[in-house]
């Protein structure tokens, strides 16, 4: 592989509590009934204004609704510094898998997320990933998923070939984006949408744990470091 691209929410980080919490509070402030957990998680991955538009059943994005969500989410993220209720932990096996992949010569890693550039940078800095990803694509850089723009930009920036690029995600938008871009679609089973629906959309592999990724992509185990003899 030349390049492996990861979604963030629902794939690398478990942000369910803060995302749903911000949605519910935003809807309440606008006098709207939130449609529930499944619907709320079902729009995660889309660019924010489009996600809220779909969730609220609107015909076009609502700037006031989007602004309220940003305010609410920001307050909850600040609260998370002292209240674990809105924490955004990594899923099991993520740190070890990313570190192992980053150590492979010639393999580049990337991010494609519906978050803003600011939101993506917060997650990257929080986990010390500043030197891990060779390309980071956000809602500020390309059209909303499932448009293939994020993946196309990532491949252009890294020189990766489509057949040697994989997109790893938990949503229909990730898989549809990967298919549209002509790269290998990889679904995770621990995310916000059912794995079976992702297979139906074209996912070529389904991961039960993050450390399963190298094997699914046919990556041979990295050669052990040579032992110096004295």
C-alpha cells in the first residue's frame, strides 16, 4: 500500500457522547425534537451544516442551527477537561496500530474527516499525532463526504495510486467516498453504523479490531530490527 486514510469520529475516536450531547442540546435550544441516537449517529461524517440539515429534516442548511451547535460543542469540549462524560477516547488498539503502520517504510497515513480543520487539528494535537499523518483532509478542504474530493486530494498530496490506497471508516459516507475515488474501502465494526450496511455499499474488508488492519490489507509483518553484535 502507498497510503491508508482514516476517518476520525467512530473510527479512531469514540466521540459518541459529545456528538449526541451537542445535537440534543442544540435541538432543544431551537425547540426541535431530536430524532434519537440512531439518526444522530447516522449523520456523523457529513460536513456539519449538512449533517444538521438532514437530522432536522430541513431542505437547506440552517446557519443559526449550525452556529448554536458550534457553541454547544465548544462548551462541552471545555467541560470534558474536567468531566469524563464528554471525553473522546481512542478505540482499543488504535495507538498501537497507527504506530506500527507509521513505522513501515514507504507507507503514508492520512485523515479524511467531516470535522473542520480546527476540529481535526485539536484531535491530532491532543494525541500527539502531529508527525504521524502525511495528509489531513477536512470539511474546510473539499466537498462533504461521500464526494471523493478528500481522497483525491490526499492521493495528490502523497503521490499515492488509487489501487494502492485504502480508506478506513465506520460510515456509509466513508465507504461511498472510497468507492467513488476508486480506492480500497475498509469498514470497522465498532463504529456508529452497522457493518452489514457498509458491506452492502461496497466495503471490501470489515475489521473487528484495529490491529486486524495490516492483515486485511495483506501487509506483511514488519521485519524485526537487526540486533547489533558486539
